[in-house]
């Protein structure tokens, strides 16, 4: 009963947005600024990819 309540398209969309927007923001920051070295940016992108 609880499972059907939370396994909906609405919850799926909210979780996708909640996980995707921070990753997208990090990618934009890394690609648009040179404050991080290329290797540090790569490591950050790798960690985000591994977590998600």
C-alpha cells in the first residue's frame, strides 16, 4: 500500500530533478570557470557520475 503511494511518475520526476539539477550546476560551473584545474574538475565530474 505504501509502495504504490510513492512509486508514481510524480515522485520519479521530483527525484530526477533533485539529483540532476545539482550535477548540471556543477558541470556548468566547472566548464565556465577556470578556478579549478582541469584534473580537479575531472575528478569532481567522475565522483558525481559514480554517485548518481
